């Protein structure tokens, strides 16, 4: 899989900001077919940092309803990437 296809976007939420400041972990939405090794290599290549650990989880889409119609949001994959102490991803900082 191409490096630029693995990482879809950086997740910037209140929780991810707190975790980033405390333990140097960054949250990403990644391709559902990507594995931990591919995700780690993609982050190292794209952001020029050293990755220590990668955790992944499947996020199931929530069921939504509009009157009688029932639909579902898409399911996606989340990756939590731990970096070496002292390294940062500049794009995620200051947001």
C-alpha cells in the first residue's frame, strides 16, 4: 500500500490533545486495510519522526435515524501512534 494512502487524517479532539500533551501519542484515521507496521512506517516517512508503538482499533459506524428511515455512518479505523520522547508532529501542534 502507498505511504500516502495509509494515513487519511490527523484526529484533533479534546481527548487527543490532552493525551498528546501528557504522553506524546497522536491519533490518526487510517485506511481499514493498513496494519500496524505499515502505519508506523508511513508516520515515520511522512512526518520525519521515530515511532515507538502503534495501537489500532476498529470504530463501528453509529446507527442514525431520520423519521422512519434507518441508516448507518461508515465504519473506520483509528491508530494511536506513540513517538519517541522529545519528537513532535508540527502539523498537529498549535491547533
